[in-house]
C-alpha cells in the first residue's frame, strides 16, 4: 500500500473511530486479536549455496505527492493543526465542532484534487460472498477465518481505491516539507 494511500486510510479511520463507537469497538477487537508475527522457521540443512537473484533496483519513492496532499488538507481543513492540538481537555461538543470544520475542508481538498471510489459495491452491514482466490490487496477477512473459500460474511467496510489524483506541480525551489508556513500578523 503506497504512502499516500496509507495516509488517507489512516485519516479516514481516525474520523471513523472518533465518531462511530461501533466501528471503534470492532477496530479495538481486531487490534487485540492480531497474533504476533510468526518467527521464521530455522533452516535445517543447506546442501548448496546459490546466489539469490538480485531484486530490481527501483528509484526511491518521492514523498512530495504525500506532502502536497497533506499540505492541501492543512490549507483547506487545518488537518495538521487538528491532529497536533491536545483535545483531551476540550468538551466533546467543541471537538465535534472542530471535527466538522476539518472534515468539510479536507473533503473539499480531496474532491478537488482526487477521486476515490468504494472497492466493494455492497452496502456496509450486508451479507456478501467472497470467492476462493480473492484479491487480498482489495479485501481483508476479519473475525474467525478458517478453511479455504468461498466465504460468506458481513461487509464491515467497503474499502477505498484512489482512481485519480492531480496535484499541482512543484515550482523550482519548492520545499514539499513545508506543509504550512508560520504566519505573523502585522
């Protein structure tokens, strides 16, 4: 999953956990139920050492696009301000009001520069069939998963796929790490 996709997914999950108690409870159960990563099995015997094929070298991914998207969320919805603010002392009504403003601005920024669509066409809460050999990148099974597919379960989240993203081109000398400049009123 690319960094911009993970960033957007984390942002979406943040608000979903914040405003949907049932989703937060399910997310907490899934988090607590995740088993630790299994330790690799020890190699028993090596008869012949072969040189492993060298993976293709890819250019390091540029994070400029992710930083531009973050800057857009900041400019339109004050997203970074919201995340960096300690809201533990604020009344819930104030947090809700702030979240509504952040949501509106960030949604406007997303729709102005990108297009996302649900991965699954069914409505959340409906029963769905999952065929054998499904694409694990687009569908994740949660709960009591055993045996081989096909499976039948309840759709908890439709998922999101980015189908378009158009970010402004950086100008010469553009520093993508500056998400929002400091402001001084005179």
